[in-house]
C-alpha cells in the first residue's frame, strides 16, 4: 500500500481553504486504499515529512509558501515525489506579473497592468478607472479591490497597518463581461488535456473569496453557454498557458470574456497551479463533467507525482 502525505493548512491567507481541500483529498485517497498521513505545514515540515516517510506527497496547500515554489523546493531537496507543478512553474504562476510576461511571450492575450508600491497605488489612479488592484502574489481573490468610474481614490485599506499581503500590488484594467475558467491536466511531455469551460456567476457580482468558497456564493454553468468558437479558444488557450509555464499535474486558468457592446474578447487573467479541491471547487466539477469522479481525479494526481517537475 502506498503511503501518501497530504500537505494542508499552512500559514498563508488561504489556510482555511487549504484545510478543506486537504481533508477532502485525504479522505478520497483513504477510500482508494492509500495509507494517508495529513500534515499541517509549519516550520517543522521537513522533520515531519522525514518522520512520516511517505512514498508520495499530495500538495493541497494554497497561497504563499505552499503554491509559490517554496514547498516544492523542499520536496525536491528531500527527494519526495509530489503533485502539481515544480519549483519554477509554481513561482512564475504565483507572481502575477511574471506569469503575464510568460503568457505574452506565448502570444496569449492578457490585461493591461502596472506594478506599484501599495502606498502609491492607494493615493493616486495609476491607470484610468475602472481598474482592479490585487496583491502581486496571492490567490483566492484575497486583497482584491475594484475601483469603478467615479471613485475619488483607491481604497485606504492598501495602507492599513493590518495589510499583510506584500508591498507590491498589480493595478490592472477592469475587463467587463463574463468569468470563465478551464482546468487542464498533464504536461508538455505528456498528453495535455483541457477538461471543460465553466462560467462562474457570483451571487454578489464579484468573484471574491466568499463567492469562491461559501455555499451559495456563486453558480457554475458547465459547459459555459458561449459560442463554440469561444469554448474551443478558451480550452486551447488554457493548454497554451499551462505549457508556457511548463506546469505539471492539474492547473486552472481563469479568463474574462468580454462580449459587451458586440465585443468578442477573451483574456487570460491568471493560472492557478494548486486549484481548490473543496466541495464547491471548479476542477472537481469539470472532472466529473468529463466522467472522472473525485476519487479517480485525486488518485491520478498521486500517480502522476514525481520529482524534477
């Protein structure tokens, strides 16, 4: 029986989501007959992994320290096969501006943006409203603000003493339209497969943290009700984004589809190398749509684990 360590929790702003993802994955692996140990990632992670002696590691961490190449580097040092993307791909995807540079080089359309110190972004409009301010290296829409036309100034929360999301922020054009997402599994040296296109309809109109994870926070339409050409284009772009960062395992690429006023613009927003695996998460839904239940998906992730990713 293969022994699998499931990493969950951790210290990021997305800790609570990671706990739910990790526990769901751990239970799925137990149901599949694996010997599972759950490890809440802390500063003693290396010792706990050495004590656990797993054959593979399923990384269910989200956010900083778990999704940005840090844990991946530790697992490489310990020579423990692990799931999802490797050190470089994880670091690039987590840094929104570096990921955009890779996407541009691959010919993918991205939103216009600038990177600035949060104090400057809080005191002046660096681009014309409407626009979005987001931390440069966070996920799950943590610390994201939409600045609309007519707003006198950016949010003062950016210069609050409680701000713990880094000094740099991205100021990005706001793209109207619809929220689409596509999950991809595989790698460049193995068969890449885009699963499906989901449209996300947040209850509040903004796909924030609560819309992502709270029951009833959003509705998911799968397959998305978009023209076939848009569906195929989104799936192809997601595969190209996955390949551009040299990702492994499962990723999810988020898009805005601007079909307002007769437009037909599809833009890559970001790629998630550690997509959520909670009961409301998008990747398990897309896997189910293509005939892969949750247990089978998690088993595939573990069987795909390796070093040197």
